[in-house]
C-alpha cells in the first residue's frame, strides 16, 4: 500500500507481513530487498509485522530488523494460526461441551481418572520427555493419572517416540502414558482431558495453547518464548521456569488436585480466545496500522 504524506513530498509505503514462524516465503525476501533499496529521500517505509519476544524474534523481524530508516509497527499475528484452525476444522469443532466419555472409553481411561494431554509433533524441542519425567514424580500419590501424547515423530522416523517409550519403562510409568499417534480429532481428545501440557523450548506462539483454551482447558507450559503472550500465568494456566521438572510436576499436581481452579482458568481461557485470538481482532490491529500510516483518524 502506498499514499502521499500530507506533511511531506515523500511517498509512504506500508508492507504487511503475517509470518510468525519459519520458513519465510520468497515474496517476503523479495519485499525485504525492495524495502532495503527504496530511496529514503523520496519514500517513507513502514512495516507491520509480528516481532516476537527478544529471545526468539519472528522470521520477518529477523529479516527486516537491521534495515536502516525503517519504521516497524508491531502487530500480534499469533491469532492467524488459530484463525486458520477455525477455518480448517470449523468453529463448531471447538465445542467445549463435547462429551468426554466416548474418547475415554475408546482409550480405556476411567471416567474419574485425571488426564493430561500433550498435542505436538514429537521431537525434543516440544518437551514430551520432560513431561514424562514430571509425571513420574506424581504417580505414587496419583496412580490413576494418565498422560496422552498425541502426535508423530518429526521429522518422520526420528525415533523419538521409541525413546519416549523407553523412558516410560525406565521410570515405571508405561501404564500411565498413552501414545495415540497422529489424530485428526484433536477437539474430541481435548474434551476428554483435564489439562493441556506442552513444556516446549522457546515456543513462538503455541497454537495448541489457544485450542485448549477454546475447549476450556487450563494450560501447563514453560515461561519462555512467546508462550506468556498466549498463556497468562495464574489466569489461563500455570507457567514454570524452563527445564524445571519439579516445578512442572508441582503445577500439574496443583491443577489435578483443584477442579475449581481448572474450571475458573478454563472459563477465562475461553473468554480470552474469543476476544484475542480471532480474525476480527487481527483485522482491527491491521486497520489501526493502516490508519496510522495514512495519517487519518479513526471514524470511530
């Protein structure tokens, strides 16, 4: 988008980039090349993009951040991921009143057993091994607890699932952990669970956190990367320091033991998804940037 600034002879340009995770498309690299070479004596250049946390900037910000005389306007595009999920699965799929009984019966889980679910590609960065270690600290006093590990090895044949199975055997929790493989019915699985846990390393956004919140499930995760932008500690879930297995176990124990807290966090999480991680909010943020760059005040 381009328009003439009312206060100067410069032509204003606005580039909007929605990428929040790699890889970048060729169009972004081409636009970065154009942005870098626009004559700043004749052009005022602005970019609206997700910047990400300082420890893990988004790929767009990494590609554009060192370009001189460039105004970067941060916009949280994390909601694009959940909006994509809504489109692909259909809004009706995220029905938090879905009966948990059928899935529990299919998986051989008792109706009153506490269930923790982790939905992610299976590789070390997603933290499934740490979650199993935390579970092992709980089973003596919570022998009925179950952990559902949903997903498949990434990349395929990386053998991490077998490593996790071996870890379960070593820690004596094989009977507490269910590997479901890749599933297309994630909303039904979330409905059957009590808690979503994904203690991943430097998660850029964490789509599954928003999906769990849409299903009124509290979230357990590490306090790193972009996770705190999605999961509000003590409101939609509990965050602990990265790689701190005892703290992770303590958070799991707390939520398992407190159904009222789970319900309260679930309700708040659903409200947050409905107001924050929806296409409408994304559109409003982008419109605000357009208005600012064009130098016009909002009609509202």
